[in-house]
């Protein structure tokens, strides 16, 4: 086991992170990238604790991943501008497609809603991309931005301090079990 502290760090200790993101899924990876990409926070030490392994580069002939995410135009812009070009990586992978219509059904009452980009004067409502491709692009962006990633790990305990006085850096201790090194770290 090892403890990682979260708070305003003095770089004197390697186990102290300014920002600790628990979960390396799409939301966690995107938040970590955006934190490092912004001028005001680019010097913070950002660490992502992720239970999975790094995602391999996608190949055009890979089997289709049924787990997908729908990205709005605003989400695509966020990935392009706030996540160091992750959207460009997703597009280059060739594993994302725009959609221009959608219908949602009420599973109980039989009602439905239909959405169509033409009604909005738009080319599309969004883009569907394979989850693993989005994660791969965010991991690559994180590497470029200096986001640290602890793979095959999970948080096993947390300890938060009592509320600190105004202006005092708050710290929390997070215990991480690191299976990536063959056991507990």
C-alpha cells in the first residue's frame, strides 16, 4: 500500500499530488488532461488512479467495440481544445461516426421523442465513438501534458482532514493498492 496525499504540494515529496483523479474513464481522464492544459493549473502535479491497463492504439481492422460514447459538438470541442487535441486523435483513428437523428423510447409507457439535426439546421447532433478509442486518445493527451497515471490500481482508503482555516492548504490522504507492480505498493 502507498499513500498519496492530495493538496497544494511542495514538490519535496514524490507521493504528494496537487490533483488526484480516482478513475481513468472518459470523465476522469478528460478532467485530468484539462487541468494540466490550462495555464492557471498547468504546473500542478496531476495523478490519475486507474483500475485498468493502458489502452493500445486502435487499428482500423480491430473488432468493433460495442461500448461507445455519444459526444456532442461541445464535447468534441472540449476534447480538441481542453485535452491537447484528443479529438483529432479520435478522428484520425477512423473509429467515430457522426449521427444526425435519434429516437428515444419510453420502455414502460410507449412514448418516444425524435431528434433531427435538420430541424436545427445542423449537419449532425453529435458523434458516436468507441469508448476504448476515446480513452486511448485521452491517455496519449495525458502523456503529452504530463499527467501521471497509476494503472491497475484502486483506492482502498481515504482520510480527509477537518476543515482547515481559510488560506491553509487542505490535504487528504488516499491509500492506493497498486496491482501493476505485482502486489500492494
